[in-house]
């Protein structure tokens, strides 16, 4: 059983979570619910949960305040939020799970499936560090990539290009290739489209790493790692406009 604490300032949201949790018998043991950051800071260290469902806005404070002030984060976190697109993008960069309110039962079930595959990973402290970094617009973004043994991080500015391979994506930096079990569309939506450009249905490039462009029947670019990436005919004019 997963020892679970719910932190939310709205009782109807706690009730909804309890209802969804009740549909997964023998999975959760809800050991407490908290409606303020102060209550959570008192209760969580004492009860040592495995999992915390954490609201973003809690009265005049936030779930981020809770994470900053808790002495040790040794539990998994699933954020719950009704808004805040900027925070949601930070969650995606940092590989945190989140649920949009009102919480859909299918989304909840999907989160639980992912959770069961991650409970043994002791990666939360670095994830939170990356999350706080990604919540600062002025900072260089760090993307967190889950793996079977934990996760690794990449600076977004170091990503040269990405290549689709059915439902997985190859991410290329200067020194290595990282394989991620997410489609390239996930990264197309996540990464800044003023910097990253989809040259082809299977290729997404960092425009700052373009070294050379070759025109012709099959135009292509040479990237800073010397990789050749094709540019489809329908993308060619838009690509060239980026360098006007």
C-alpha cells in the first residue's frame, strides 16, 4: 500500500481525490489530509508518506512553498492544479506528474500506472532542484529525462537536434545521443518554437546550432555536431525566413 497524504485547501478537491483513490483498492493508504502549508510542514515529516498529492495554490501560499520549506523530500509528488500553464510547462521539463482540475478519472488512472513504475526511484531531490530552476523564466532550462534507473538532465541550450523513431525520440547533444520513450510531438510542444524548428516530420532542430544550409532538390542543414538534417519542401521557405 502506498502511504499517501493529500494537500489541498478546497474540501471538494480532497473529496474528489478520495473518491478516485477509492477506485484503486489495495493501492493507497491515505494517512492524512492537509488544508494549509503549515499543517503539511508539520504532518509530512512525522508520517513519512510515499506519495503526496500537492495543490499549487493553497490559500495565500503555494505547493512550491511547501517543497522549499520541507526539511527533506523523500516522497513522490503529483501536482494538482486548475490553471498556471507556466507551472505545467515546468512540470513537463522536470518530469513531474500533474493532474488538471477537475481531475478526470482516466487521467488519474494513467498517473497511477506511471507512479507504480517509479516508486522505487530515489530521484526526487534533484527533480525538485530542476523544477525550481525551470520555474524561473530567466534561467537556462533543464530538461529531465526519466530512465529505468532514475533520470538524467540536459540543458536545453545544449540540445542540437531531435529525431523521431516511431514512438521514441533520439535527442542529440554535442557528445552523445539520448533515447527517450516519448514521441517527438511531446518535445515540439514543450520546447520554445522561436529556437526549435521542425524541419521535417521526423526532425526538430535547435536553430542556434545550425552551421550550414544547403539548397537544392533535397535541401538540408549541417548542425554543430556535423549531423545532416533534411528540410522538407513545405518547410523550406519558413526555415529561410528564420534567418532573414
